[in-house]
């Protein structure tokens, strides 16, 4: 059954991205959609941007992508002290900025904040406060976004940012029904925010790359996991001189 593959939070992890794209190629899909944060944390920003562009998929802007663009326009955005090299977010942004050429940066700058899919919306963090990048961590923090979905033309939203795979349903509306495996069906009238997981920096104590499939005809989504050489990816982070915490996350999944 045709599906859309949703990949988020690659974070410059080329090993995870290649592995997931191989899995995606084995599926019967209509489209690949990247849900933001192609860069950050890892050392392979240029390679990941190139591969995303070559995939032919669509993409939205993530907060690490955005911060890298801001750093290009405002040289003082990144502090000059040692924290810019020891803080994993700042160090990843600095590395991305130094790795990407103008064409790649211009492409990142062309990405929209949101995309419409068949039966769904996609944005990186939330619908209710997109420029401040809030996390949908629980039912309470997801409620404003769920209310916007309820009032929109579609009632399903896909999000990255938390690096987790989970869903939140609008109170009082039908909740997703569990299917075999890691799949769920959203009943008619259901309003749901689905967090698609992280390809490059999973944080659920599972080191495999995480992504999601969406079938708009059946109103089903399925959480997927893909094995990749996480130890090699961690070694690349260390060799690039990026913070140890970014490497440890890949081998601990947290």
C-alpha cells in the first residue's frame, strides 16, 4: 500500500541516513518528507544535505538548520568562548556552518516551516509557536497544536524535534487504534499529533535510527527502526573534535 516516509532529526549522521534510505527504498512509497534538523551535532552536514537533496524528497526547516542560517547572517550569534566548542548544540552549528557551501546554505534557507501532505501537516516542532520551537513532550504541551489541527483542513500532524516516537490525541476525540507491530490507525474524527522519531540522534535508549510511515488512504502510521553502525558514527564525531556527549548519545540512545 503506498505510503509516505517521514524522516526527521538526521543531525549530520550520514551512516544513519544512508541506512534508513535503503530501508525506505525497499518500501512501496509515494514520497519522502524530511521533518527538519538535517544538520547539527554530527560531522557530516554537507554529505547529509547533499543526500537529502538527491533523494528528491521535500523538507521543512528545523531549529538547528535555522540556527545555522542565523549564524551565517549574524557572525556574533555564536559565542567566541570555549562554550561554542564544548556545548553540543553550539559546536554542531559551528561545524555545520564551516562545512556547508553557499549553495547548500541557500537551499536550507529556502525550506518552508510547514508542508501539507495528503491528510496531514508536517512541521518540525509544533503548529502553535513554530518560531520558538517548543517541544511536544506530553498531552498538555501538545494540546495547543492539537486544537489547531482540529480547526484546520486536516486532523493529523507529524513532528520531529523531541527525537522520540509517540503520539498525542485530542481529548474527547477518538484515539488511534493499535494494529500489529508498531502501527496505528486514526479513526475518522480523530485528531492526532505524531512524533516521528530521530534518524540521527534517537533518545529512547534504542540506538537504531527511527522514522515513520504514513498511509493517508488507510489513515495509518507505523513507527519504524533501522540498524546502522552507530559506533562508527560516534567515532566520526570524536574524530571531528565535536563534544563527547554527542558521540555518547549515539551508542546509548539517550
